C-alpha cells in the first residue's frame, strides 16, 4: 500500500512517466509512450513529412487517485493495483 501511495504521489509530480488516459480509446499511456504509440481511435492527420499520425490525446480530468479508488472498489488488492500501474508506465526497447 505504501509503495502504491508513493507511486501515485510521483505520478502527480508530472514527469515523462506520468500516466495519462486517452480521451479516444481510454487506454493508459505516458508522455514518453505517446511519442511512439498509435491510438486506434484517434483522428488521423498528416504531418509535414507526409506521414499519417494518430496520437493519444490526454484526458485533462483524469486523476490517478480516482483510478486507484475505482480499482479498490472492484476488489483488487493493493499489490495487484501496484503491478498494473507499474506495468503501464514501463516500456522496454527491443535491441
């Protein structure tokens, strides 16, 4: 529970690993992941180089503590919630 509280406090600080929720697809993503992830429901636009781009759009009303409260109400334990949030913030690069 303490590790989860620490993680939520860190998320509120606002860095590249801060979780956001997409307005279009409702998936969780970080600002770092937004650079390379494609949103399946986003409006597609063409960039300067002629490439199609469909990016996640952050929900301004999303709050991490509300997500944790919702998960607790769904009878998830603190351990499960911690690992779900941790998994959403981590990206592994393939070499």
